[in-house]
């Protein structure tokens, strides 16, 4: 058996043929009643990760995460190292709007750098 044939054999032994994998996945989905993923027809997904939810609200991801950790806005963090998940409908509620308003009105923590901050790099002219 030459090298190429050996690689093909190892791949076949490890993964099976493509059709067999598809059949296995279909059988597992059917057995556990897992629906097939279909994007929302209007393009607005009902669930957003932290970055997309913060972008939708127009605030920093850290601000949204801290508000979710404090219980000010409803968010789900199902795995310790996993993503935060937010419902699009929750982001339209008054609690979310209060977080946005507070983030924009807080003079102690404005977004961006302070105007008096000096540049560490000298301009190259």
C-alpha cells in the first residue's frame, strides 16, 4: 500500500464514508429530537451572543456583561467558559434601555480615551 492509499484508508477508518456520516447525524438528531438549524427568514436571529447584543444596543461588550452578571438585564451563561447569550426580545425591554442610558450618561467612565491622555509614540515626520 502506498502512502496516499494508506492516508485514504486511515481517513475512511476514522470517519467512514460521507454518506454514512450524514446518516449517523440524521439518526442522532431524530433519536434526540434535535431540530435542524434554519436561519430566521427575516434575518433577525432570536438569540444573540454578547458582542452582537452589545452592538445592537450600541454599548461596550464589557458593560453588557457586567450588567448581566449583576442581574440588571437577563442573559444566559450556560457554560463557565462559554458565550453569554441574550434574547433579542429582552434587549428591547426597559431594563436594557436603562443599562444603555446609564452607560451613555456616566461621566466617570466615558468611552474612549481621556482628552488629556498623552500619546506614548512620537509622530514620525
